[in-house]
């Protein structure tokens, strides 16, 4: 992926993961669909995904700076 696409991908991923992590969007959606049993496991998925996407953004910024 070129640097701009990688940066956009990482930024969108961070924003979506942060929205789902810090607001009750997934709690409401999972409760409405009937999958509220998975609400307890959201932190195990969302927090690492935020960190991974932050790493992608950092990598894109560093690689963009060196070009």
C-alpha cells in the first residue's frame, strides 16, 4: 500500500475502534441483535485493535517521512 492509503486505513481503523471502545455503540448493537453475551469480551478485541491501528498510523508516518 502506498503511504497515503496506509495512513488513511490506519486512521479510519483507529477512529472506528475508538468509537466502539469508548462509546456504547457495540453494546447497543449487540443487545439489539441478541448477542449481548459477547459484551464482556469486547475489551479483549477492541483495545488490541486500537493499538494495532495506532501502530499502522505510526509506521505510515515514519515511512512517509523517510521518502
